[in-house]
């Protein structure tokens, strides 16, 4: 793989699992550990645990919805800024562009950590290109991700802005029902449904289940393998990390 390969987990992953998994992910040579931010799952708290268990691993949030968690409420203490990427998004805000624009500015004042924007539509992706350190894409096939990356390069001009893609991934056939359920769920979310229709793809087409599928996604600066396992146990996540590390090596 030419681009960086990272692993993503849910914000509800328990502290002991985060601690052990982060150390393994670092040892296996992955670029970063991404933790999503959901009700009942504080990504920043999880990253502090991961930071204490590692020395070089990147630490990233994917993404903090600013309508639910304004910048002024975020506890950024304990995160090494040189390793941290703060992914932010608009959530369900009525005025998403203004909220994210203001959020980027506020974070620039609060921290030296990199800031990336979770973006579906072209206007939010353009904002990310012009003002953030990158864009976090989601549920895209390789061809659509390649187009989005080319668009990012064009809109960023001389600025350095990275394209990062979240991809739901399974490393065990036992996890396929969970993957298919996740794909069906996102197809019922209006904003994602509109994006799938605009791109002419199905959600399940934007997923990974083997080394060949991973290689096809080598069109972005960083791919985040969002781990889907049957039950989310530590043993399953460890097997996921070990298996996908082999895939990454095969794609080198």
C-alpha cells in the first residue's frame, strides 16, 4: 500500500480493550487508531487511554459532531498534539457549513493538533480542502474515492490537505451478517442514501473483506479499516488487526 493504513473502532469499546488493542496496532505497524464519537462513547477519552499505551501511534477521532459536542466543551488534555488528528463534523446541524467553519477556527486556537472534516457533499469537502488539514470520507467505492481525492487536490491548491477514507471491513466470514446489517442501516439514513444515489453505488460495495479489496482502495492518503467483528471482543479485534496487517503486507 502506498497510502497509510489505520484501524478504526467504536467509541463504546471498553478501556481495557482499547489499551491492549492500541499497543498491538502500534506493534503491527499501522498508522493510527481511529475512534468514532457516539452517545455513550467519548472518542477523546478512548484516545487518552490509547496514548498512554503507545509512543508513536497516530490517534484520531472519527468524527466529533459539533452540534452535540461544541469545541468549547471538548477535553483535549492528555493528547499528544503531534500524534493527534481531530475529526469533526456537523452532525444534524441546520447550518452545517457555518458550524464546521467556526469549529475549525476554534480548534486552531485551542490546539496544534491536525483537524480534518467529515464530509459527504461537495461544499463541505471544499471547506475541508480550503481550511482544514484534510477530509474524512465515508462509504465510498475506490473509483468514487479517487474522484473525491482529485477534487480535494484541486480545491486545496498549494495547501497540504489529506484524503482519508473510512471503510467498513471484516476479516472473518462470521462477521458478514454484522457488515451487511451495517450497510443496510446506513442506506436508511437520508444523507447517506442521497449520497449513495448520487454516486450510483450501494453501501455494501464500499466495504472490504479480503486483501484484494484492500489493494483496490489504495487511492487515498490514508485508509481507515473500520473493524466489524461478530461481537466486538478483544480476541476478535486482535485477530482483525493481525489479519489485516497481513493483507497490508501483501498489498505492499
